């Protein structure tokens, strides 16, 4: 017998992004989908915004090749050592400048830091007007990727399309410049150089780089990759922040064939949206889920209930990078500074990602 509704097993029918859809919101169902990747391949409803040949669009061998490169370049132990050196001066200098200003909107400032880090790691762009423009366009692009793909002017999607055009123009120009340059790797040695090389020599990974590129005079302030791993309490705060921030609320798949899950039919061609934010805010999985409680990480979460980075062969390729950046930031923040919320009762907006309405305005000073 095939049943019609999935209440109780965490599977629902709906209509999303212009096509019939199954919504998954139980750890077991999501796991079933994440692990049956041949039956449920990835399918973003707005893939043209992300790029039809990007890592999140391609499958099979192309996916394995690009994923292995990206993950080696940003998420493996050697890469993480490099990241630790690269991002610390940026974080430390930014926190100093917050203290000089005395009052900042933390969300905007943190975004500047993380975007600066990404700009530096991926394309060696330094902070300045170009990076600020990319930051704005990237934010516009992000607002469109989980929105209804409507070309009507004024919609989040149509704005995102314009943002993507501008972003692509900048990257294309940079790519052309590098292709013309004969001495590619000496100049940048970033992710873009690696991707260019990968096209030329299949499967080539980034070579070993200099480990320390920090300013020697500031060395005393830095923390090493090994020391970061020992910051047990900070790492609990990192996990709790990522759980509650839920920056990837849904991930997208499609049913390649008819499938049955615990008696419920998932018809071929239907979208399958895994609503992972639901899992992280379900009291069945986390006690008092909306409260920020790092102590809950004294024990591991129930099996399958922590899917913030997805699961299976498409698990987030930057999960350790994200964790490390957050850990470094928190370490320098709490050991050097104090702050107070200007609007302690500020409301939180949840779409597309949770964020306080006032941008977390804080009074900020050194300890
Ligand atoms: C807290 C921060 C982050 C969260 C919560 C997050 C979450 C996710 C999730 C849920 C997926 C799986 C999508 C799916 O299964 O369809 C994913 C994929 C991915 N993430 Fe992240 N991510 C984060 C940070 C990052 C960072 C910093 C990078 C790189 C700089 C990154 C790069 C990627 C890539 C390349 C994929 C695609 C992997 C593939 O399809 O093989 N992520 N991320």
C-alpha cells in the first residue's frame, strides 16, 4: 500500500519553486535522501544563479574532480594551517578598528571580515572598492538562490540575475588577466590559480605553500591550528552558533525515479527539499532548541540530528574552514575585548537567514 501523507515520518507534499515537491524534515528521511545520491541527485531551482557548471551543479566524475580540488585547497589539515595564518591578521586588525570606532554594527563588520578572507583565499583581492562591490553583489545573489525564480523586475531573483552578471564580468576579467600572465603561480597561489591549472593538468592539486605569511611583529598574538583544536569551550560555542544560525536552511534534490519511503511514494521528477533548519530547531532533537546553550555540546548530538553541513558525498566542502574561522574570531574577540548590545531586545528576521534586525549594534572596547 502506498500512503498519501507523511506526518509521523517527517515527509510532506507541497508545491515549491514551480513544481510539485516533497519536503523532508526528519533526520531519518534526510539521511535516506542524502545517502541515495544516484536516486536523488542535486537540483537547485535557481542553478543558473550558482552556475550550471559549478561544483553544486555537476555530477559524477566532474563533481569528484572539482570537489577533490576544492576540498584539498580549503578543508584539509595543510590548507587549514595556511588559512589560520592568512585570516588572523585580518581578524586582529578588524577587531582593533572596531575598538577605535567604539560602536559598530557587528553583522556588517563580520561580513566584511569573512568576505575579505574569502576574497584573499580565492582570488587574492585586497579590501577596497572592488571587494566592497563584490560583497554587495554577492549578498544580492544570495537573496535570490532560495527565492521563487521570477523574472519580474523588483523580485529577489531578477535582482540576483543582475548581480551575477556583474560578478561574472569581474571574475572573467581577472581570469583573462591571469591567463595572459606567464608566471601564474608565483603571483597569487590562490584558489583561482589552482582551478586554472587544474584545467590544464587534470587532477593537479595545490602545491605546498609557505606556512607563515603573518607579519612577524604581530606573531605573539597569533594562535596555531593545533592550539585552536584545544579550545574546548570556544569550539562548543562554534557548534552552537552554526546550529542556531542555520545559514543553509534547505538543500535541494530531485527524484530521478519513483521511490518509496516507509510506504510513501516520491514520484519521479518531483523536487525533494530537505528542510535541515527544522531538524536543528526541533525539540525532539535538541532540548529547548531556540536557546543558545553551548553546554549542550558536552555530549554529542543524537545520531543524524546535526545536518548543518549536509551529509554524504556532497557534505559541505568548507565545513572545517567555516569552523576554524569562527573559532579564531571568537578567540580574539573574547580574549581582547568587551562589548554591550545597544538594542538588547532587537527582533530577529528569519528569511532567508536568521539575523537580528538592528545588525547587532554594539558598544565595543578593549578589555
Ligand atoms: C557555517 C557555514 C557553512 C554552512 C552551514 C554550510 C552548509 C553547507 C551545506 C548544507 C552544503 C550541502 C549542500 C547539499 O547537500 O546540497 C554545503 C555544500 C558546500 N559548501 Fe558549505 N557551508 C558553510 C560554509 C562553507 C564555506 C566557508 C565554504 C567554502 C569557502 C563552503 C563550500 C561549500 C561547497 C563547495 C559545497 C558544495 C559541495 C558539493 O556539492 O560537493 N561552505 N555547505
